[in-house]
C-alpha cells in the first residue's frame, strides 16, 4: 500500500535528498511539501524546495511556512550566534548547506495558503490517512496545533520527526538543531496525541553515507543519482572537517533516513517506546530528554537508537534510479 506523505522541510542539502527520495520512490506518494525557516531563512528554504520539485518535474504543491520560531527569538539571550569560523579547503568554502541549491532557479511559486493553514485544511478534508515527515524545525506543526489542538488526531497515520539526540548532539552540548531552533514547537508536537517516531542523530550517525555510496549513486546515470552524490559529497567534506563519524569520509544524511523509514521501517534499529520531553531553557534548551527510569511518565513517542546504512543506501538507489 503506497503511503501518502507530507514533507515539512528547511531545504538544505539533506532535505533535498529527502525530497528526491519522497518524489521518486514508489513506496510513498508525496502529496505536498511545506517549507519552514531553519537551515536558511524562509525565502531560501522555500526557493530550494521549489527548485527540487521543478528539477524533477514533480507536480507537488509547495506551501510556504513560518519565518521564525514561535517564541525563541523574543528572548535576546536565546538567539543563536553562529560560532563556527568559515572553513576553506582548496580555496573553496565548506558548507553543510549552501544558501541556494546548485540547480536552476525555480520558475514556480508556492501555493497561496500558508503551511499551517494547509495542514488544517488538508487534514479536515482528507479521505485517507497521511504520514507527516518533519525534517526541519517543528514551527509549522506547532502553529497549526495552536489554531486547532486536535488537528493531528484525525487522518494522521504517524508524525515522523528527524530531530533530537540522546548520545549525540550538534547544535549545542545538549541539543540537535531542528529541536533547538524551536524547542517550544517541539514540546507542543510531542504532546499532540498522534503516533510520533523520532529519527534522531543516534540513528542518523550510524546509517551514514560513504564516498563509495556516492560512486554507486553516480553509476545510476540519473539526475537524482548525480545530484544526491554532489550533496552527499558536500556533506562528507563538512563532516570530515567538523564532525567526523565512525566511518572515515562519510556523512549523516539525516532527512533522507526519515523518509526511508516511512518506505521501509526496518531501516531503523533499536527503536524504543519512550517518554520524551523537550528542554525549554538554559543549558538544556532544545534537549530531547528521554526518561530512563523504569517507572517513567506516559510513553509518548518511539525513538530510534540505531540505523542500517546498507538498507538505507538500497532504498535511496531504488528511488534515484528512476530519474
Ligand atoms: O540536525 C540535523 C537537522 O538539522 C537536519 O534536518 C538538517 O537539515 C538540519 O535541518
Ligand atoms: Ca532539515
């Protein structure tokens, strides 16, 4: 049974790989993409999402979403200050996410409806369940919840969140970027009552993509294979310079693993039913706190602690061989 999915993205490099996987793999039907600010501002994340759709000639509507977190930026001491120094290799600036994807500018426009309003409208009128795959900050989903606290209780099979980390973080000593960028939004979503599965850094840093996998993508002889290889090689260079993984010259391609889980759940390993809440201040801001006690609070989500990199690459090749 082909699953209907909605992708909520802050299109950057791994979001682009996720979008291509969702458009091309026969295991899912991408009914819409919603942009949100995160990796880049809302103009850039929306344009990059439109560029991927146009490059694939995909008839998928794009809904522009929230331009900033729900409340975080109201607090001057919580506004993130980029601390990393530019990294130059062979005279070239290394970036995990370029401002704009290196594919033609889009000639398409986003839909008139905003992303939060799209969620309300689509879910109230859906005739089949849909899986929401959120691979950016959760602001759009939280704003929709603020407008209708029951919005995800109907017609939503599952909310899959690329975010969080227990043994691994990347935005701060305690937090992963998507959750850290809008912690209040993330806490609202984990309380929303839908089935929630986290695809956190604990899993994405195990199911890594290597340089040899990029060769495999290029051997497919397709646009998607070549573009995915470009994006993954960009990420490998950045990981090697700033966050080396257990396999040298490899990268986490976080968002595409979240889509791959919806296509084949066996790609995630050691998935546990847990009680998870989000740190909302000070040193623990944006931390995904998984309750380790035997008598925990109510278990409100599933959390993957490992991933299968070989099955991950197979799923990506199943998609990218198409176009
Ligand atoms: O921490 C990784 C996540 O933050 C990914 O979704 C990446 O695209 C960024 O949004
Ligand atoms: Ca993302």
